DNA sequence: GTAAATATTGACTATCAGTCATAAATTATA
DNA sequence: TATAATTTATGACTGATAGTCAATATTTAC
């Protein structure tokens, strides 16, 4: 019976079409401002049909956001797999995340909602699970990098790689989320460029987690990058 | 005419009563789950009356949150005014924020909403302004501390105190917000204690922003604190 | 004591997520 | 091919809730 397979394919295709429509809507309006009716209209389907494919508005939102996370993963993974040194990879990771922030800002912006605790109440267990799984994929790239660096002796091995990953990821994401909403305000009020603040923050943290060996390689790369 | 003054006092008093009621509600339920009708019932007033005193649900929420920020300020300010050394003050600031997180968790939890960009759409300009003003008050304590430390030569003076304040505040707040919602998950999954991660993060950043002079004082204090 | 001003009310409106009985379309059976 | 069974789609409806406003009650001024 190829019929069930075809039906399954068609179902997945329809789900993607709904996401295409939802993405157009969520790129224009944030979660609360966007309505399910708008998404249905954009998808040229009735609202009831949407609910045959997704369990809630939050599920649809997360599914679009996961496209964004997947895209970030696709950008980070090749760095991880490349032949660069660990220090170079760390710098590339950060540059890549910043580049993602700049060019895929509408996806990045959706990450704001991951923070809101109430949001997850309406998310189905399956969606939450796929989302965590994808998070962990990205996560493991960072942890992997830190572990390699510790083994090679460029990162301090007295630190816990998971803890350092949390620290780095939290601080970078927090500053980018802040930059997303406040970059103009800081520029005007105190002439501070939040993207530059991120560079300073990274520089402080990188130096702090590196060994002398790591730092010497890092400083050479940094100087080479500044021109 | 003392009547207008009395009326003004009564109006302020009523606003506080509404906040008392709103606080009880928001301490139990997060923003979306709490309803204005519930707050009205808790205040023993009709919903219409609430809107004579506050312009929106968001305004009421922010007003309660500002009580929480005020309370934090009241705890931080004495540290700033004390005769301790700058390094000691920095450590006390962090300990104080962590203590606030633990004992005033319900206020702290409300901070989650400050991040959400859509939230501010419904906030009146006046409320936004009072809120920013209060933020700046807390903010200036941190910046003041950093500036003093730079003058005394315990903090690196090649760094911009405003930028360092953003970095410290962002990273501490981001880790505490994460701890608020994920502390059990990390404990179970990888046996990682997010409160400890905060200590590690602070240690990395503090060392990174200090001069040799600062670090030597810091290390003495840290060792004294560990017993 | 009465008129004007002020404060309060709660029924009403508008909006929107999610549902479900009904209808259309597709597939299986005779 | 005709009909029954199954699957997919619909949109009017429900329930929840933020915010409004004409009507009412209370307080102040004369």
C-alpha cells in the first residue's frame, strides 16, 4: 500500500504550507499581535483545518521558530566539522551567531518567546520534545568544542564544559536579545553600541576560560582579524 | 484648599490598595493567567474602577513589578553607601541579588516580562518612564561602583564602566532568569546547579575586569568567604 | 437643601483561540 | 460504474477576557 505513504507525504507537505503562511505572518507581527485567522487566511485554509495539523497557536509558532533554530544549526555545524583549530572555531561560532542575528533577525527575534515561562503552557508535549531535541543538537556543538579545547589544553580543564557552555550561551544570547530591542536606545542615550559590548563581553569570557596556551593563539588570531 | 490635597492622598491610597490586590493575584498567577476581573474582585472594586486608576492590565503589572524593583534598590543602596571597599561592595551586590532571587522570588519572577518586547506595547508612556527611571537608579549604583573601582585601580580602567555594567547585569540576570525556570531540569539532567554556575560566571567575569591589585584583594576575600 | 462635580458600577462590545456538527472530497467495495 | 465508507475541510459557534461607557451613587459647593 503506497497510499498511506502518499497520504503521509501530503500531510507533511500541507504542514509545511501552513508553516510557510505562519512564517509570513509571524515575521510581520509578534506572537500576540498575530492571529490564527490571519495565518489561516494566508494559508488559504479555514481555521479549523489548521487545528487538524497543529494543536495550538503556540505549536505553530514553535514550529516556525524551529526552522530558525535549524537554520542556525546548519550554519554552526560546518564550523564544528571544519579542520580549524578549536580557538578558531570558537571565534567562528560567535561570528556566525552574530551574523545570524544580523541576517536572520526575524527568526532570531522569535527566540524572545523561549524565555517567557507562561508560553510553554500551551505547547504540546511532542512539540516541546522536538524543540528540546533541536536545542540539544546546537548545545552539543558548543559543549563538544569546549571539551576538545580542554583536552588540547587551550581551555582551562578545571572548568566544567557544560557550565561554561551555559555561561557563554546565556551571556551571548542575553546581549543579542537586548540588542534586538534596545540597540538604538543605548546608542542615543549613552552612545554605546551593544554589538560592540558583545565583543567586549566575549573577549573577557574567552580570556577567562583559556589557558596561557589558548590565549597566545587567541591573541594572534584577534590581531590578525583587526584590520 | 486642603480638599484637593486630601483627594490626591486618597487617590494615591486607592492606587496602593489596588496594587496590594494585584500583587496577591500576580504572585499566584503569571501575567496571562491572571485576569483583571480577579484583581478587581481581590480589590473589592468593580473592573471599571480599576481602569480609572490604571490605564491597562500591563500598567498594573508594571506598577507591582516596580515595587519589586524598589525593594531591590532598597537592599542594594545601603551596600553602595557603606564604608566597604569597592571589591567587597561588588561581592555584596551579587550576594544581595542572589538573596533577593531566593527570598523575593515572586517579585523577581515578574522581571521575565521586562524582556518580552510585545508587552511594552500596552504600557502607558508615563508608566514606561517611571519604570526606566527606577531602572536607571539601580543601574547607576552598579556604574558608580565600577567607576570608583577604576579610579582606585582595582578595576581595569581601559574598560568602559557602562559597558561592563551591561555585561555584568545581563549575565547575572540571564542566569537567574534561567535558574528560575530551569534549575530543577538542569539538576536532574546533568546534575548541574545553576546557582553554582552563576558563581562560576561571576568569578570568571570579576577576574577579567580586575587589575592585579583588585584580584589580590578579591582572592583574599573569596578565600575568607569559603568556610 | 439642592445643584454641580466626582467616583463607581457592571452590563456591554470587540477580539480571538479553539471546537464541532456539517459538508465536501477521496477511497474502497460491489 | 454506482454506492458506501472514510478522510479531509469548513466556518459558525462558544467561552474567555480586556477594555468601555451610559447610568447610578456619592461627595462637594453654594
